[in-house]
């Protein structure tokens, strides 16, 4: 029976690039996102280019009812998933108090709760299969606080720490958990979060989604616990270890505030 890789947020950005990188390796895929037309187009293209089976499911993972429906379908279906890529996520920029609570709640539902439910449900399925892999997409943001994007930074810290904990818990079951922590990447996330990409310092040095995905799948082969693409990003991830927390959060806050679209 063929096994599948399930990728959330697979219609664009890093999720799409990861889908292409895995299809290139002959993996059968189940793609999950909100945009039916985009998913249909991606599935057809990957099938034609790489000759793999690519299925898709339209689901707003920030909606608990839709997520429950997806999980029930996966549990009752015959397709075995041995690789879960939790990539779906959204960002918010600006003052925390200025945001509508509905927007904050949507971020938490998607970035935190949906990711956790998928780890729990498919983690159990992988244990029953005798093994599998989980790749959770966090961010360089997960290593420190981020004023003016406070909820987003905090959600990615949750992803990072949960993933590290689950890696140890799942070890004896043959299920590996890795965390992808990219730095600034050329993707639609910045536009969605209200960040002016052209204002970002070193924007010309940002990695593409394809570069991040290629690095990630190679590191996944090596069973890396924390995957940080790019030497600049790896250096930046060390700053919380050497700089005072007060200094770092003020610096990050100034940087975030400077790139918010007005």
C-alpha cells in the first residue's frame, strides 16, 4: 500500500516548494490548503511533471470543525501517511491591542492548535504504522520575542518547543520530529502579514522558498532535529544566547516596526 506525505499550506510559498521537492523524489502527496483552484493546479502540474499521485483536500485549518472533518476522513481512509509537514501558518503585524480579537484567534487556531492536533492524530497513526516523520515549520522568530508581531513570534516559539519535546517522546516509537526554522524568505507571508518586503534590510539576501525547501528535505534525510537554512540565519539564531533579552527584544521590536506597511 503506497504511503503519502501530507503537506499543509501547500498552495504557495514554502509549502508549495516542499511539495515540489518531495514529488521530485517520487513521493505521493496529499496537499491541504484553503484555495481549491490553486490546489487543483498544483496537483495537476506535479502529477504531470513527476508522475506521482497528488491528492488534495480543501480545508481551512483555522476552523476547528473543518479540521475535525479532515482528521476523520484521514482516520477512516485507507491511505497511510508516513510524513506530515505542518507548514500552514499566518502572521500579524502591528500593535497587539489594535488587532481584532478574531484575527488573533485565527492565528492561534492555525499556528498552534491545528498544528498540535495534526501532530497528535497523525502521530498516533504513525505509531500504528511502525514509524514516520513529522516536519513542523517554525521560524527564526521562534528563538526570541518579537514586539509588533508578538503573537506570531510566540506561536513559532510554541512550534519549536513542542517539536523538540515530541522528538524525545516519539523516539521509542520510530517517529522522528524535526523543526524547520527559516529566516526571512521570499514568500506571500509578508504581504499577508502586512509587512513591506522591500523595506526589509538585506531583502536581497533573503532565501527563496525553493532554496529553503531543498535544504529542508536534505536535512530531513539526515534526521536533523532543528533545520536552519542559510549561514546568516544560523548566526542570528545564536543571538538570544549571547545578548541580554531586554536588548534583543527592543532591537527586534524596532526592526519589526520599521517594516510594517502603513
